[in-house]
C-alpha cells in the first residue's frame, strides 16, 4: 500500500524544521532543538517528544552531505540514496532521490508493515525570512497530548 501526501517543508537550520501536510489530511510536524511536535488535526492529537541524536544525525547527514554516497548506498543512475534504518517500530527503508543541486525531490519510506509513504518536494525557495511564529502551533483547547519518549 502506498500513501502520497503533499504540503510544504521549511528548513531554517539544523534546529528548526517544519513540515506542513495539506493533503490528504492536514497535519503539522515541527522539529525544534531536538524536540518534535506532531499535530494530527483529524484525530485532534499532539504527539511530542525528542529525537535521539543518532536519528537526528541521520536526517542531517542525508540532507547536508556534500556527497550522498558517503552516508549510505548511492545509485548514480537514478540519483537515489538508499538507507535501511532499524527504528523503534521495526526496520524501515528510505529511498531518497535527489536533484543535481543535492536537494531531495522524492522520498519513499517503507515501514516494516510494508506501508510506503511517498513525499515529493518541488518549488524550492532559498534565502526566505521565516517568522518565528511558524514554529508555534495553534492548538484546540481539547487537543489530546501524547508525550512520547
């Protein structure tokens, strides 16, 4: 089964990332200083916790490595990074296709449950000033908060 989602992502720096899903469901993921918040509006839930330094480093190695082949298996013909991660919920496979500018354009994430999430990135803009309020969630008063470790 494959799920394709769309929205936008903001990379301010290593400590500030926001991923706003718009379709098929409205969700928001914010990573700030090693802590994350994930708001699922449909289920009225906020999950928050910390990303381990090791997992955070994998993310940044993939996004910032000058030569992606140094951090994982690299397929030159398709410009795809392949990475197998053994996460807390079981093994996952990531396939990250990058542009000639070393920017991710498509990510396929296949979990142990064999569900594949596909993320596509387009319309990159750089040097954009981001308001600090981008990293503040406006939550409903009755939101269920789930603190994860």
